[in-house]
């Protein structure tokens, strides 16, 4: 039976659609669930393809705010979400991860005293000026329900004095990957179409602001790739494409015979590539975990990671240090994966039940 109450999910970027997919299925059975798409990611291959492939219901509300600077984006989202919440008065608002859409959703709701639930709460990179770190810290201060994927996340919150409303939920990204395992492994058509063979290629993704907004870091990436000894599939995020173009480096990369540059891939194709690659190189938070869940070693192109449990389990922090990357290419290492599930309950069930219980109590 459905509980009385309306919950709004605020999403706008790729990693949020992935977390929303398993949760939306459960939430819509237990409560009235409304999906708001802020429009932060708007290209079909950054947004629509995820809704279609992952069976997410069409968003009930589309704000179409994207392609502007951080401040303008967050400000416009805040204004529009406030107007929406004033008009419709949700009983709770669920925000996901660490994007500008997360921050705007949490701020708009809490200023109207609407309870906020934060999915993937408690993660920290301890880099204070990283946009995602700012978004997560503020959101965790505002949330009444804090769904943590790991024990480390709970410890991080405790250190910041946040104890109430903290729930160890497990990892929705793990849940989706677990459910999609057969589809991902069976998607060999994709490999054939790309001319790729198992273990004979690498996968690269690169989109963090600290990397793409620095000409120096873009050049470092080009120099590393100059030494690639096997084909590397590189689905290009729009931010990265723009920065490479602006810095006149895209044509240089296109001359690299080992590099296979393509548009951003949908969930299934990206994870098939991650599954069959010899290694994954990335600065993404989500793909670091997903590759390891699939048994593929990961080279993280950052100086730090929020997922510290994955270090020494097959995830190596190599930053953009060419010597480290070349050494890791030679010996990508073995993967021994930690289990992001907890007990028998699915993360989506834990989150939905906690929301129902919370709403009964308010
Ligand atoms: C955002 C998140 C990051 C997440 C990532 C996933 C923040 C601060 N960062 O970064 O945590 O890991 O999404 O991809 O919210 N663009 C397009 N088409 C699109 C989407 C974006 O052209 O469909 C362009 C935008 O106009 C912008 C650039 O790409 O110029 C970057 O997009 P933006 O939403 O600012 O941040 P992401 O780098 O995607």
C-alpha cells in the first residue's frame, strides 16, 4: 500500500540518473514520486539515453537550465525550484550525489522547511575548493536524512558533528550494476562494432573541472597518451571537448593512432567497455567503483579519491604522472573488490523504507 506523501527527486546530471534508476522503481510503489530534471545535462547522450536505457519514467518537470556557469546555474535552479516547491509543497525532497543540481535542490527545500534526503551522503575528497566537495558539504549540513554508501562516509559525517538521520544504505550504483550484469557482459555487439577485443584495449574518461580547466593538465594527458601501446577508447564529455578545442589540443589527440575518440556512451555500452578493458583510466567518481565491481583495474587520474576503500583493491591513484601511468599500464594489478551491499536488503529498499518511516513521523 502507498503511504500518504509526495517525494520529489531532483536530478540533472548523468551520475544522478544512474542512482535514480533503481530507487525510482521502489519509491513509486511506496509513495507519490515526482521527478524533476534541472536540465544540467541536456544532450541526448548525456541525459535522454539514460532515461530510456534504465527505464526511468519521464521527468514530471523539466527546468531546462544548463550550459551556464556554476553560480548562474545554481542560482537559476534555486529560483525555479523554490517557485515549484511553493506551488506544490512536497513532503520531502531527495537529492543525489554532489552536483550543482544537488546543492540547488537541498537549498531550495530547506529554506522552505521541506525535509531533505541526501543519497550518497558523507563522501569527502578533502579538497575544499573542488565544486563537488562544496556541494556535498553544504548538502550534508542541510539534510535530515543522510544515506551513506559506506562506513567511511558515516565516519566523515560524525567528524563534522552530523549523527542524526544517518543511515547506512549501501550503494545504489552497485545495485544497478548488479542487476544489469548480464546485459553488460552480453553486450559483445558493442565491442565488435568498435573493433575491440577483450583485454586488448584501455578505456579513458576525463571530465573533472580541475583537469579539463587546466591547459597544463590537458597537455599532460596528451603526453601520456602519446605512449599508449594499445588502443584506448575515449568517450568525450562535452566539457572536455570544449576545453580541448579551446586549447587547440583536440586535433593533436585526433592524430594519435591509438586513441579512439567517440561521443559520450550510454550506460550499457560504457560499462561493457569497462568490463572488457584491460584497464580503466578515469577521473570520474562513479566509474572508479563500477570498473572494480566488474573486475577491471582502475588508474584514477586524480590526486585523491572519495572512495578510499577501493585503494589497494585494484584502484591506483596515479594523478597525471606519466611515470606512474606507464608503470601501471605494464602491470595494471589485480582486483579484489569490496562489497558495497549491506546484508540482504537492497539499497533502494533501505532508502525507500527510511523515507516512509520518516514521513510517518513528521
Ligand atoms: C557535473 C558534476 C560532476 C559529475 C558530472 C558527470 C557539478 C559541479 N559537477 O560535471 O560532479 O561528475 O556532472 O558528468 O555539478 N554540457 C553539454 N551538454 C550536456 C551537459 C553539459 O554541452 O549535456 C556542457 C555544459 O554546457 C558545460 C560543460 O559541458 O559547459 C560541463 O557541464 P556541467 O554540468 O557544468 O558539469 P560536468 O562537468 O558535467
